[in-house]
C-alpha cells in the first residue's frame, strides 16, 4: 500500500468535489449553521441565567455531542459521490486497469470523504466552544471548554463516526447506481448517533467520559467489522462483475 | 507478447470464454471479432488482470495473469481503452490525463510532455482546459486513447474504440491506430466492425465464446470455400436454365437477366457453364467472379457456432 498513491486519488476526489457546489455548501453550511444557532442559544441562556452557573452548563455537552452527529452525516455525501459518481461516469474500469491497488483507491476515496467533513465539524465545534466560553466565563468563573468530555467526543468519537459513515457509504454504493440514492442511504448513518443524543436528552444515559469511551469502543468494533466488509466489497472483480 | 492457452471464464453456469488459445506477437495489430456477448470484453478484462480466469493460463508480456505478484506488472505495461470511455467529466482534458500520469508515477516533466504531445496529435490541445463532459463522443474517445497511452504502454487493449462514433471521428481513431502501429505498439482491438478489422489488423481472431478461427484477413476470406459466378445474359429462357441444370450446378439463383451460380473452381467450371449457355442459344453479355469476403467468413463461423 502506497500512501502517496492514495493521496493522489484523494486529491483528484477533492478536485471533483470542489466543483460540486451542492456538496461544498452542505459540508460548510450545516456545521456553520449549527454552531451559530447553538451559540445564539447559549448567549441568550447566559443572559437569562442571572448568575446561576448550573443552568448554563446544563446541556453544553449534549450540544457538543451534536457535532458528533454531524460528523456521521457529512462524509456520506462525498463518499457516495466519489464511488457512485465514478460508477455513473463508468470511470472505475480504466482506473482499475492502472497499477493502483484496490486498497489504495479505497483509502484515497476515504481520505477525501473524511478530511473536509471532519475539518468542517471541528471548525463548527470550535466556533461554538469559543463563543460559549466567551458568553459563560463571567457566570462560571472558568472556561467550560475545552474539557475531557468534549475532547473524547470531538477527537475520538467524531472521527470514528465519520469512518462509520464512509464505510456504510462504500457498502451502499455497491448496491445502487444513483448518487442521490447512495447519499440517502449513507445519510441514514446518523441514526445510531442521533439515538444516543435523544437518549441523553431524555436522561436515559449520561454523556460521561466513561459512557463516551464505551460508545467509542462499540463504534470502533463496528468500524473494524465494516472495514473488512467494505474492503471485500471494493474489489476489482466484485466491482466489474457484481456491482449494479 | 500475449499468449493464452485454454483460457476460460465462467460466471456461474454461463461460460463467457471457453478454452481460448491464441498468440499475439509484438508490434502486431490483432483484431478480436465477435458478436455481442461473444466474450471479447471478458477476454480483455482477464488479460488486463481486471477479473480472474476460471481455468487455463495466459501470459501478457511474459507475466502470468493468474499471479497476484504479476498483476500490477501487467497493468504497468498495458493501456486500456474500455468500451465506455469513463472520463472524469468535471475535470478538464488536461486534468484527466495528468491524474493518470500521476497514477503511473510519471514525473511532472514527463506528464507535461506526454500530455502536450497527445493532445496536439489528437487535435485537442486547444481544448485542454475544457471539461471533458463538454466534449463530443469523438473527442472523448480520443481523450480516452490518450489516457491509455500516457504511460507509454507496450500493449494497448481497445474495446470497440469506434463504436457509436460518426464516420469522421471513426476515421480519426483508425488513423491514430495506424500511427501507433508504426510505433510498433502491440494492439489488441476488440471490434465487430469487419471493415475496420480488415483495414487495420494484421491478424484477426473470430470469437464466439470459443475461438472459431484466426488468421490474416486474406486467410480468413480464403477459408470460406466457394465463390459465385455471375453471368449477365441478353435474355434468360427455359432452354438455358435446363442446360445449366443438366450441368448439375450448385445453388443457381436467377435475378431478371442475371444468373448467379456457386462454383468451387471458377477456372475449371466457368468455361463449361458458358459453353452450355451458348449451346442453348443464350447470349452472354458478361461473366464475373465474386469471391468470398471476410464478412462471409465471419457470418459462416458465427452461424456454425449457433447451430
């Protein structure tokens, strides 16, 4: 496996994606919108809290967790486009006729689907956290962010969620011949992460560090299983003889 | 350069390629003729190590297509123009070629030189910054050929390169293949265009799941026994027809004042036919001999397989 080759594939994918305005907008706008909306909410809540710190800190972790949900949603559109798009343009066969290995192609496409959405999610989360610190410092007398909980969420669980989303999109891409259909199927990957969000909102679970590590562990195991499945799906022979 | 022995590929119960044995020499333009579903694309895919074989063996440039180790080496020395051009439509012509140059590990200078050479040669240089999606079919096909040649491969596999092209674009592609022939590239050309095969191929194989025949276009034409003698008469009457029937000619067909008679040896049989017509009071205007064509050979071989 040659990382340089995968980066060449990734660079090409990003060049194509850059020209697909709808994908770019969805990746940039959604995290930005979420961060601005939550920042406004926090600013308002801080103004109304009248010096009751517990009111203000309540819900900050669940809002941060929302960026994990975003990390599970955003990569699907690039991953689906980069594979089903090639299927539609029938450009996979000449690509597969080059000395590039299946793994290098898959890794390149995964890098392209992983990097922009993760950067966008982290950027959105950073805006939210900076604004929150600014708005709540006087009430809390300390900066709420960064903390270990947000660290586990954004640096461990969010990337694992993004990988989950990419692998699901690869598997879905082998079964559909339409970018929108693959996008929709890939987009469903947010459901398990949203379920955790709702479970926390209804006090079924707490987003403690221990719980987050357990969830991350589960997602890691699922990611590993999906890795082997997606690698088995993305093989020359399979693509040319079985993909619809 | 390419050698296959009993090469077979099955998809479940369906045999797509059955015991194919052939040899393609270096610098040869080898035509692979066959109807749709004959196994031409499957053969090319096996030889390019895109799909595996079920049984048999094949070597491409002395590398074994069945070896995991040799597969990348084969892909380095071959170029493929698939039946669907498969360009990145939202990338420019230049970017399409540059991407492939990078995948084949060519330096920036090499890529620049090759891209400029091919785009100028194929009349696409002015369009180098235009999105491939805006190109006509002919332009796309030319770009796909340039892409397959960007790494200077020893063997070029072309799958129906002129299918769906207008006559002018098809001619450009054919002329380009003849240029490549001068550069001593080995070209494996899948086609069902008999005229094209006859014009540009050194040898032709006819495939219909199994290899039906292989040879030069002339050899294949000669492989169909029998020619037709066409006799134009001033008039045709029953006495002439009876006289020819008495000669026991095979497959006589009458078209107004023209008689077409199947003969095996025209030099031996035609004088007797003309003499019989003359003796029956007929007046011969002209006599011509129509030989068998590559089309005759192709159709006969394909029908034989069907029957």
